């Protein structure tokens, strides 16, 4: 009887799903933004309001996940007039589509501290796959993640009218992340 109880306990423990470590983003030391060529000059902006739920363990990537919600109207480039245009209907249409979201489907390790997050980006009501290469450094209960990915803005219906082509605004947009996080 005692042996049966131990066997059942061992099976239950083995069947319990493993969880990845939970990380809390340090917003004061983190950035999320983009860069795009505009009139043959780089144009960069950051999102001032966004949240991320990150459960990531390099030793258990199969249980790792991230869910990032971005407040589109919080975009700021330092040029309020341009920002207002980008927020409008020919750009992000932030009044109709106030948030963007990136949800991971898989993490893989390339080598050393180089990783790739695969997931789905939803922007302006359109969801497309996105691959985000990044580096990850963990020091005790602190982590730093930095990376970038290129998305095609026209695949998300960002840019209409004179912005629909590439003459004024390039179609390739580089998404930049630099995240500091800690464990409780």
C-alpha cells in the first residue's frame, strides 16, 4: 500500500507541468520602439505605455512565454505634429486600434545568450507571425533582454494614401526592444 502511494505521488509529480521563471519589467529602464526610413532619414519613436507578462527560463524554454500589450497612442518621437499624423487614419488609426499585441508561441536558443522568440504580432486588427532575435543576460534575479526585428508595415495596413508606397516611408520597420526585468 505504501509503495502504491509513493508510485502515484511520483506519477503526479512527473505529470505536473513545469513553469518558467516569472519576470517583472522595470519600466523605468526599458524601451520599446521602432525606426523607419522616412524621406530618406531615419525616424525613431518609442512607446511610453506598454506592459509585458514574461515567463522565461533558459533551462525550460518549452514552458516559457511572453505577452506584450502596447498602447499605440503612447507613441512619441519628439515631433508632436508628425506623431499626430502617424496616430491618424493613414498611420496607426489609434482611435480604432488602440493597442498592439505580441504573444510568443515558442522560444529557441541559438547559442550562448542568443535566443529567438517566435510569435504573433497583432497591429491595426491584423495578426501576422513575427520572429524576434534577442540576447538575454541573467544575473541572479535581474535580466536584460535586447533585440530587434523587421516587420513590413504594409502587411498590417499601416500607411495609406501618400504613405502606401515606399517613396516617403519605407515599408521595412525595425522594432527595437531593450528590457530590464527582475524576479520578485
